[in-house]
């Protein structure tokens, strides 16, 4: 009987020692991307025709490539990705537009739909001025886009070599000091002196103005339009204008009396323009930081007037982190 008891005690001790000392640690949990699968075998597709880039894709996908675009399709048809050079810019509608960065390349992301199928478009501006667009739907679209690598050496843009464009480039390459003076254009307040009149609708990118406050103006919400260079990396003039507006002024413009009320660190999170012309511009929290009622009025005027010049914008709504009620409150 004693032997049986000792045997039971030994078994209990061995089990306790194994579970507390000798049992190996559990395998680490991998934080895989959403809708990803550890058993997907990825391959790399490299393109050197219409653009120089590489993109990873599941090995069982079908690839159709020609001189103008690349189509990648899953076997079950539930995922599809198409890469091509953008020839017709997106016009908005009820699309949602945001900005992002993929492997160091700034991009514009447009979320839309075809019927009930949600569609995404990710647009990059290449070194040669062309816009590389990736559209698609399905479970791993975002994963595939995240693998995109764009070569800094891109095929020559044929339009850049035309005699007409060479002549235009020669006209633009003037001294910086004269460019700033020639491009400066003020928008005067209306007769009431209380607010800016709606800015004239622009006819092209060269007419885009950014709006700033000016020293000596008694009304907080009176702003003045300046023609300034616009970064075109993000695909739409409206987003490019707001990003350039947040970039502030040059030393020469500040010396001339212009200033911005938009705080440092303010970033555009999202811009949505509906088919009936309602533009909702969503910013991060720094837009609400500091300043009293006069500063908040100036910030609102700068953003509103900059957007109202575009033909597809009739009304402007400003939100901060998605909240309109707390946006620009003193």
C-alpha cells in the first residue's frame, strides 16, 4: 500500500514539475494583417513598360499585362487589383478621399463603390509627372498595395519632350523674386466689410489661390488670395490646395504682411465632396489648439475660401477628428 501511495506522489510531483518548469513556452502569436493568411505564397511582379514598379501578389492569382495596364485576379474572382497610368482624374461625387504614404511614396486614396461592391483607388505621382493608379476590391487589396515599390527612374513622359511644353517651361523659369511678385493677387472684401465675397471659380490649376490673413485688416474673417505653387502629389486640386495652405508662407510673403492662423502640426485627415457640392474637410486636433474667437474665425475663413474657388464646391463643412460641433470653437 505504501508503494502505491509513493508512486502516486511521484506522478503528481512529475506532472507539477512539467507544467511549471519544463513545459515549453507557447508559440508566439503573429499579428498578421486583417484578412491575411499565413499560408499565402507571395510572388513579386515587376513592371518596366508604362511605369517602373514592383508589386507582390498571391502565387495562385492570374496576371494579365499589356503596355498600358496590369490586371491581377484571384482564382475565385473575389479579389481583383488593376494597375495603370491615370488618364482621367476622379471627379468626386460621393467618394471619400484621404491621404497616406506607402513605402515613402505619398498617395491619394479614394473609396468609392460600383453598385454594392466597395472599390478603392490609390494614386501615386511618379517622377515623370504621370499618375500611377491602383484600383481594386476584395480582402487583401490593402496588403498588396502596401508591398508596392516605385522606382525613382521612370519612363520618359512623351508630352514633356514636345516643343510646346519646352517653350512653356522656358517661360516659367524666371527668377524666384519676380515670380512671387507677379503671382501675388489679393481678393478684396465686399462692401459690407464683414466677410469675403465668394471667390471666383477657377478655370485651371494655374489659377488656384491660397487664402491668408493680412496685417492691418480689422475683420478677423477677411482673408486674401495668393497664387502659390501647388504640390500635385495627391491627385486632386482640392486636396493639394489644402495641403499647400497648411504649408504656410514664404519669408517674402510674411514680410509683405501676410500671415496664417492655422497652427503648426495641423494635418488634413480626409476630404469628401458630394455630388451636390458639399465639401467636408476633416483635420487633426491641432487645428483646435490655442487662439481665441478671432483666430478661429480666421482659420475657418482660410479653409473655406480656399475650397470655395473650386467648381465642384458650393458649401464647406469643417470637422476635427470627425466632429463638426467642436471644430474651431474658441
